[in-house]
């Protein structure tokens, strides 16, 4: 697969991320590495938020509307896919800057 395809796949579920990771393991280009970092960061933050909001909603049912924050992560993934399509190394809004220098094993 080419670098553009691998960059796009890195945002499509954790299984897509794993496919992109193992497909590019031998010779990883900077574009793929960047989008792997961004995709993994989104997945980790989304998982933490979903667990926290589930606990909060189970304790205080009137706050169940907080689950709608999950749609923000879907929008972040779509923005990441758009950046990958345009072959840009632009961080995801709000949370993307946190992951640019993290996950050294992806370089």
C-alpha cells in the first residue's frame, strides 16, 4: 500500500490502525508515522472519555447527554482523514498537538 492509503487507514478503527502500523513497519515514511500518532492519540483520548462519561452517566443519569461528546471524536477522525487525503501533516484541532512528539516507537 502507498503512504496515502496507510495514512487514511490509520484513522479507521483500531483494526485499521494496526493494519497501517504493521504494513508500514519495515520502511515507515514520515506522513504515515505522523498520522499513526494522531490516530492512536484520538483512540486513546476517545476511550478515556467514553469510560469516564459512562461512569458519570451511571452515577448521575441526568448527565447522560455528555455521551454526545463522542461525536467530536468522530469529527476529529474525519478531519484526520481529510489531512491524510491531502498528504498534510497538520495536527487534529484541540488534541492533535499533544501527540506530535509522543509515541516514539512509531518513528
